[in-house]
């Protein structure tokens, strides 16, 4: 159990650390639209860097809360699913994303992967009940 918590905490820190300064909302939105094909996300889901950070932070908080509440297995399964989706999307960086810093790109990929997993509501906000389904 301690090992799972350590792995989850390490992963959450990596995702949380992947947030940097924005290179501009337009560039982020163009990149997010381009990432839709790779993540399976909705093409109209085009978060800014700040919005992507909020989405990723909400997932981090939910996973950490699950671990604290004794749901390590569920949290680990959700984290693994997100990690696989994110890694699959980072293999081929779209041209529209070239102007973004590595940190901004990583947070956008993660936010789009969250959408691609169906974990967002109609407003693009993270919905933990959708994650648990």
C-alpha cells in the first residue's frame, strides 16, 4: 500500500510540475485542437494553459483524496489509464504545438487526455463522477 501511495504521489508531482508560463492563449487553443485526434478528445475542447492547469489540478486533487480515503486501487487504476492516454498522445508533437514550452505542452496533453477519457463535463470542467464510471 505504501508503495502505491509513493508511486501515485510521484506521478502527481510530475504532472503538477508540468505547469509553466503560458505562451499565449491562441497558441494553446490551436495546439489543443490539434491534440484532439491523438487524445480522442472533443475538437471543440480548446483550453488555455490556465484552464488546462485547473483541469489537471482537479484530477490531482481527486486522486490524492482517493488515496487518503483508502481507495488506492481505484486511484492507481485511474492514474494508469490517464498516464497511458497521455503517453500515447505525446509520441508525435503536432506542428501547432511547436511554439509552446515543454511544460505548457505537457499540461495541455494531460488536459486533453482527461477530456479524451470522457472525464469532463459539457463546460470542459473535470467531473470526478465521470472518472469513476
